[in-house]
């Protein structure tokens, strides 16, 4: 069944004002969410922001005294979430490059969402690391000084270029969708040029560069080594693909539309390939130091595998983040959209465990024999601040998606069918 949407020749309706004027819906486009789901979603975000504001207040008034950090344990949950969101950004951007650089237009529907996710994730990541470091107003000073051998000095500049490139590409993609460009051919060419520049920038400069900051620390076993930046890049692709798959599915359900099974299963194939590569790299990350009988590496592996953080390693990182999703995406369950989405959501949660295990266990082991073994677990205030920043990022993403056609389907692929059983193999796409 095909449905055509026509505009009346004479519009006698009263002018759109207020909220509907701000949103796409007010301009006759597909809404970001239905009115009922919009109330539920923004109400949930409001609760999260109100609860999380207590953690933000504690950070502003008490500084790092409200955390479980010490001079021997300088990094914790906020640094873990910092590299988590940098990874989400790089992964989402790399997924968008499949569309705008490599011409895989079967994923075009999530191209703008991928770019917006990359932008918002970078802002959330910078908020986390800024609150961890303190004195955010001094951040621009880092651009005035530069040292060739400092990975952090390079990283600051990569971040600025990367964010500017993301915003430029997102603006072009949105204007192209809205038909506001003079030449669609030139717009596509600019998207390809910016995407081509951005791919090595995201791999080498942004998330690979973040991994390099850890990898050059000789004193910390399990960080020092050339494999570490590669692990960061692969896990970025894993987390970014999983996040976009879940966001696309729930946004389509939130508008009362049927998610496209072909798109979700295509993203599922990309996801399982990235997860398998990540699993193999994790195997080599651990087997090499064990076979080399490096005592410091073995101590950290012991802390992860049998110590107080074993549940994050075996439960979150391996089971929830890698093994169970791989089984789902390689089994007959991959033909059911609901199972693919469940696997993607498990991967997103599991990557949080991966980031926690990257940051915390190497700092727990004493750096010098005779020093005490550290212990760290985030305080309630730390968790509340995490909730505040994550909810703030979700709110920013949602408001931009209301304002601009981030999730609106292309004209030749828009679906007008109400939500059906997304797991049904007979679900078909209806075009306008």
C-alpha cells in the first residue's frame, strides 16, 4: 500500500506559533516524537537532570573532595566516561563516512543522526574531562602553547579541527536534505571531501590520539604499547554503531513508525564484524603480557579477572559487551529486529565496562613495590554528576532533532505505516 502526502494549494490554517514553530513538526515535517512520547521522554530527562544537579552542585562547591579519588588514584569514572564518549563520537562519525565517503547509501537514513551524535558526544566528553580537571576557563590557553612530542598538545588541536569539521558536515547534510543548496552535486562532493579528511582525523587524531595519551605512559602496565590506540579505534566503531542502531530503532518507535528491518539488520552486520575484531584484539591484549611473564601486567590482569573489579570484566566487558551480542548476531536471532536492537544496547552498556577497566585497574596496582594497593569506586555524587551530563547530552541531541530534520527519512524512503511488530519477518517498508 502506498500513501501520498500532498500539500493544499491554499493554506488557510492559522500561523504556527510556540513549540510547533520551533520543531520540524511546525514546518510540516515528520515530528521527532509523538506528543505522548515527547512528554514521557522530556519528563524522564527532567527527572535525571534534577537528580544529577546535586552531583554538579557538589562538584562546584566541594571540588574533588566529593569523589573517591586520591593522589595515588587520580583518575576515575569521569575519565572513563570521557573516553567512552570520545569513542562514541569517533565511531558515529566513522559510520557516517560509510554513507558520505564510501557511498553505502543503504545507511543514508542514519547519516545525519550519526553526525549529530558525533558532535554531541564530543561536547559531553569535553564536559566530563573538564570537570575532572577543573579550571575549564583555562582550556583555550592550551592552544597558545605547543610541544611537538606531547600527544596531549596534538590532541587538543585535533579536537578543535574535528569538531569544526563535524559541524560543517552536519550543516551541509541538513541543508541538502531540506533542499536549500544550489547544487546537490556540489553538496555531495563537499560531504565526501570533509568525510575523507575526517576519517584519518578520527582514527589517528581523535580516538587513536586519545589511546596514545594512555599508551605513552611507560610507568603503567597494560597502557604502554602500540596496540592500545588500535584497540581504542576498534571499540569506538563498536560503540558508535551500537548506539546509532538503538537510537534509530527507538526514535522510529517514538514517532509511531515502523523501523526499517533491512537497515537494522545491515547495521547489525557492521556491528558484529566490529565486535569480533574487538574480541580478538582483547585476546591479544591479555595473552601477550601473560606469555611474556611481565609481573606488573600480570598484577593488573589479576585485579581485573579475580579482584574487586572482576564483575566489570567478566560481566560487563566480556559477557554483556562482546560474547552475548556476538552469539545473538551470528545466530538465527539476527533475523529478528528486537534481538538485534537488544544486542546493540548490550554492547553500549558493555563498552562502559571496557572504559572503566581501561582507566581504573592499572591505577589500582602500586607503581612501585612497597606502595599500598589502591581501591576506587565512584561515590554517589560522582554517579549523579555522570547522570547530569549524560542527560544533558541527550537533551541537547533531542532539541536539535526537534529543530532540524535529523531523523526525517529521505523523500523516496519515508514510511507512513504505524508501528507494527518490528520482529515480524513480513514487515515491509512503505514509501511515499
